[in-house]
């Protein structure tokens, strides 16, 4: 790859706790030196400060106090730029870029993410995942399938199922509780922090 990058890792970045957990997982467990990190956002990005502050409050082993040092700088800047700055402090040798895409009417968020991950040549896709008991039991609605009696599509499950690259659904379990990971080959894999 260009510029000596080993891999392209894309994290779906939005103003949620799930996304903050996915980014924390990616920085501490997935990203290697000289990798390229793409923070990918689809749609609206208004209510971000509380989630990002929670993410920055607990520094990971790899970032030391770097993430904590920028906690106070959460002024009026865009949450994606703040996430980018946190990534650069945690992993200075990683190339970080931000990609923003507007939500297209009539197209599912998951399809937009999948299309862009293919176009960008992503090697690893990381997405925060919220799984309720009903989602686990009932699964998710596939596009084109009947919508009667089913829940809307679960973005993480759809991406895990349809992605050509490695896709990891991440659930952060408490401050020091580790991560519950889902991939095509591993479901509910527990990884300690």
C-alpha cells in the first residue's frame, strides 16, 4: 500500500457509546504501527460531547495519559476531529483520516458503510455493536425480505455477514471489563481489556 501502510482499518464513528468502545478497541487491540485508520461517519453528528468525554476519561495502556490530556480541549470542534486528535496522541505513527458521508434517503446505513469500505480498500472494519436479547434471538431483517413482524436491520450484524474484509462488532463491557466481539467466524468472543 502507498506510504508504507500495512493495512487500512476503518472504524464506524458516530456519537454513541458503542462507537467510542469500538474506537478504544481498535486503538488498543487492532491498530498496528504504520496502519491507516479511517474514521468513517454516516449522517448526523450533533450530540457527541458526552460520549467522547466518556471515551477519553479512561486512558488505555497504549495511550497513557495522552487521551486524558485532551479531555479538557473539547470546545466547539467537530467530534470527528477530536477523535482524530485522540487517535494521533494514542498512536502517533498511525495515519488517521476522516471520511464523512451523508445518509442517502432510501438507502440503509449498513449498505453505505459496506459500499465505502469496498471502495476504500479496507482490510479491517470495526463497528460498535449494541445487542439486545431480542436481536440475538430473532436476528435481523435482511434487505429485500419481509418486514412483517421484524425489527429494522442491525447495522453491525449486516456488515459482519456481508463484508468481504474482516469485520468486528465490538461491545465494550464496563470500564475494565473487556470486549465482547463478533465476527463471521467467532460469535460472542470475550476479550479481556
